[in-house]
C-alpha cells in the first residue's frame, strides 16, 4: 500500500528545509550530561559509518538520534 502525501511538493519541500539536523533539544541534553560525567565526544562525525550525532572515539561508540538515541552497530571510518 503506497502512502499518499497530503501536502503539495512545494509545501513538503518548505517543511523539510525547516528541519534542523544539528543541536536538537534531545542532543543538547544528552551531550550536556555526557560532558558532566567526564565523557569526551565529538558531534556530527561525518567520516564514520552512519554519520553518528555523537561519537566517543576512544571507546568506539556512536550514537544516532531518531526520536530516541540508539547505539550504532559499527564504529568504522566510512570508505
């Protein structure tokens, strides 16, 4: 069953353009808590597989935010 978009192509484009991909409220909350606990990290790491929102390179951990944070399955440099 195909999903039908109720918005016109122009309206959908305007809405998607307004979506911010960096520094969301949940991302700021998580990074603040990580920093308070002494964990050092990098945000929006583009050279890792999956482009994690938060990466703790020392421990080889990547976190991605999509409604909630999830641990990425791999932490390898992108080809």
